[in-house]
C-alpha cells in the first residue's frame, strides 16, 4: 500500500481517464486544480477528490501533495512542470512532455537538482508488452534490426478554433500524435537517429497537418513515420529484422503483437491489458518514487523531443511563445 498524495492540474478529457486510473491504483486523489472552480468541483465530486483549487500556486503550496499529474495544452506544460518541481513535487506530465527540447532540458536539470522524479505519461514506455518485445528483439529472434515503419492518422473535426489546430497552443499532428509514433520508433532503435529527412503539409492555421519523416542512425537502422490529423490511418508499428518482423496494431496501448518469420510462420506475443494502460503509468510512477527505482524513460523522451525539434526546424514551424 503506497501513501502518496496525487494532485491533478487540468481536469480535461485526458485527466478523466487518468483520474480513474489513480483511483484504481491509489484509491483516492488528494487535489485538483481547474481554471474554473465549478468545473473543478464537478470533477472532484465525480472522482472523489478531497481538495479543489482554481489557483495552481496555492495548490502547490500544500505540503501534503507528493505527485502532480499535468494534463493541459502543450503550451502550458513547461510552466506547470517548473512550478511543481520548485515546490518539491514529483511530476508526471502528459505527452508531449514539453513543447521543445530547450524547455525539457531545463526541467530535467531542475528535477535532478531537486532529486525529484519527472516522467512523461507516454503509454508506450509503460505498457508491459513493450518490455517483452524489446527483450525478444534484443535476443536476436528476428535478426538484426533493419527497418521500422509507423503510421498514425487521426481525423480531427475541422475546427480552426480547436486546440489541435492552434499554433498558440502548440497544436499540430507532431506533438499530439507524432510523439507516439516517434516514441515507438526510438524505443526499438538501438541508438538515436542522426539523419532526419522530412516534409510537411501545413494546415491553414500554420500547424503541421500531415507529414512524412525518415530517420537513420549510425547502426544503419532506418525508420519511416507517416502522420496525419485530417484523415484516418491505422495506428500500426512494424519492426523488421533479417529473420522476421513484428507488427503492433493500435500500438499506443497495445497488449499483443505478431511476429512473422521469413518462412511464413506467425507467432503471437501477449502481455499486459489495454484497459489498464494508465494504471501502469500510475503504478510505475509510484514505484519510481517509493522504491527509488531508475526512470530510464526520460532519456527516451529527451531523444524524441530532440527529433521533433529537428523536424520542426526543417519545416520552419515555430510556436509564438518560442
């Protein structure tokens, strides 16, 4: 039984599912902060939360809070991570953890200075299936890794006022869904890509609507990533080696995968439960803090953020606050 007090900043759609996960694992949530106090009270009543705030600084002054979960638009992540760490709170922040690598470097250094846990709520890093697949690939079962293909298409409703299409809120496909695809890619690559080629089609508001990204590292492993947020595509990741390939459908919260060998035989790999995806994140965060276990996922988040910076620089897309 853990005794950590969790708090939530931003009771939006993502926080709804995460609140359920915290309650399932920890049995209660200590506090929530919302810009609209009535919205906060409604959220608190629904998820049995003890304390409600409409001022982040006041909530973070509460010394009883151990962990803060941040679920706000990307543009606010950095500000709230800094505030939380400065008040000596451990932090798990929704993806993408920050808007750029400069922000991420600063909060990583602050977390180290404060001896606090900082991690990204990226399901791929926490689903049990991925550790099992990593072990299989590292064992050489599919031979030397050669190529990764990832596609993710989400058809967002046309609405220029929606945060997905807002440059001011760091919208666009890359930070919203591309972070999943690149996290999948980086998780399996043996080293960080140092060659990046990309092209983009912008939405009318100036954010990235769809793109293609090609990556290559020093080990001659390559990856091809396809993203769009105005048309539907499979959430599919393929990791190919000399002896076979692994296919992971609906990869963000996957609990099964197929290995297809060069002789045509197929093996099914199963591990974990899709419905518990966010519970795994809560459990891992508790474990990092209570058992002082090493959080290796932050290194992956740093690599992915550097890739996204590289990609956006090639596109010439900057957010107004950068």
